[in-house]
């Protein structure tokens, strides 16, 4: 009983006080990417976070006193969506196919590939893409990871992001592939 | 002597009014008690959907709704208590209303019906004007958090969430004063920093 209350409290605290981002149901920003509805498998890990701009601003307000740098980054965000899906035989083909389709679409829309890692034949398959606005700002970031054919991670961050703020974003959202991006590579 | 015209005048029945006025507070009180013992409309919809998806067999352990009036009364009562920590007052001031239900079932072998519970819950909550913000399923536990779909760019003021595993289910719907909550959080940070010096 205690554990379920703790989880409830944690979930509520997460929504009301933690990080950032936005719903963006009809987000028309060019940095927004529609991953579509990703259904969970019958069993297995599934995480979906789709936060609204109002909540980002609220989080930025909370962070402003203790972490002004984080608050500034959050204040410029419009939408963050994170999906983590454990793969099984029933959904592997569909979801991996979806990830590949998203990558292809980004490529055709002129997104810049910042990181591409492919460990063959098994291992991680990682791609980080950015939608640049001029040379100084990023309108959208998309991280796609197919981890050893066992798990898929999709992240879309929309906003007005300065290249040097990526490290802050990576830390706040714990997005490993973003942590190693060199700012110089974006300029 | 009364004229025939005067005697045919309709008499105003006063008793129905007296009875009505006497019963009104009882009915109102009954309504308040009934409402206090049930979940809000949105929380009920979410609870029903999850219970249906999980195969039933749930029993109510705790279920109540504290609306603005009830919470106002609690706040008023607590204002008389001198020893109450001011943090508790501030936290209570940030909550406008809350509806909470805790349910359990003995059949721990039953499980939630895979991904169907999320899709079904999303569908019913969308009909009530909610959009899912967080959906997590891990180690047999499922967490669903909804915010009003119409308030994407505004500071959220209402929240509805469900946390469940094989044998326990918690549903919470609350209306929160986000500004008061932010002020409370900021003051807490200040106190924490001050205490750390």
C-alpha cells in the first residue's frame, strides 16, 4: 500500500514540479515530429511522456531561483515527447519500421544528422537529428534509439534551443546520446 | 357573512412550503454527503475504465471527495490551530478540491489487459476533455496522468491520475492553484537554502 502511495506521490510531483515540455496536440512548429500513436505490447516496459507548454513554463518558474540556467532552457521549450517501448515479437517489426520511417522523413525534410551510431550486427542503433534555424538556433531535436532490438527510444524536443544549451537539456532529461554532442559540430 | 366570491378564492397552502423548507437542508446535506463519498465525474470515468480493463473484482478501500466548500471549511478550522506548521497551511491552500479513491482486490493473479488499458482509458478521458501527459508501465505497475486538453499553453490547474498494479488501484483528481503551489515550492526552496547556510 505504501509503495503505491509513494508511486502516486512521485507521479504527481513529477507532473507538477519536475522538468519541462508540452502537449502540442496540434503543434505546427517545424521542429515538431509526429511519431504517431505508439501502442505498448501486452507485457513489457512502456513509457510515454508528452508535456504541455504550460507545464514547461511552470517548471521553468520553479527552477528559476535555484537553477536559472535550466529555467532559461525550459522557458524556451514548446514541447517534449519521450517514448520508450520494450520490443517483443509481436511489436518489433512495426515499431522498428516506424523508427526507420521517421528517420527517412527527417532526412527528406532537411534535418541535420548530428550523431549516427550503428553497432552491427547487434547493439545500439542511435541517430540524433536537429532542425536548424540559421546557424545559431535549433527548432527541434529528435533522438531515435533502437537498442539491441530489445527497446526503442524516441525523443522530440521542440523550442528555441541554443546549441550550447543541449548539454543542459541532455542532463535534465537524461538523454545519453545528446550528452556527447560537441557544440562546435552544430555551428 | 362572507360573500360567495370571497369563499371561492383559492387558499394558499403554507404547509408544503414549510415541509419543503424543512427538508431542503436535509436534502442538501444528503447530497453533500453522497458527493463527499463518491469520486468526481472524471475520476469515476477513469476508475470504471481501468476496472473494466483489469477484469473486475475490485473493492473500495477509501473513497472521498473534498470540494471547495469542504476544503474551505478545513482551512477555516485549521486556521484556529496555532501549532499547525505553516507548510501544511500553504500546501492546503494550493489545493482547491480533491477526489481520491483507493481500491484493492484479492485476486493478485489478474493483470491489466496489456496495452488496451491505456488506449481505453485515453479514449474515455478524451471524451471528458482530458489528454494523457504521462503513461508508464513497468514491473506490473501502471501510471497514467492526465491534464485538461484545452489548457495546453496555460498553467495547469487540474490533474487526474491513476496508479495501479495487480491488486491495488489509486485514482486522484484534483484542482490545484498552480500559483499558490509555485509560491509554496519557492518558499520551500528558500527555507531549504536558508537551513543549509
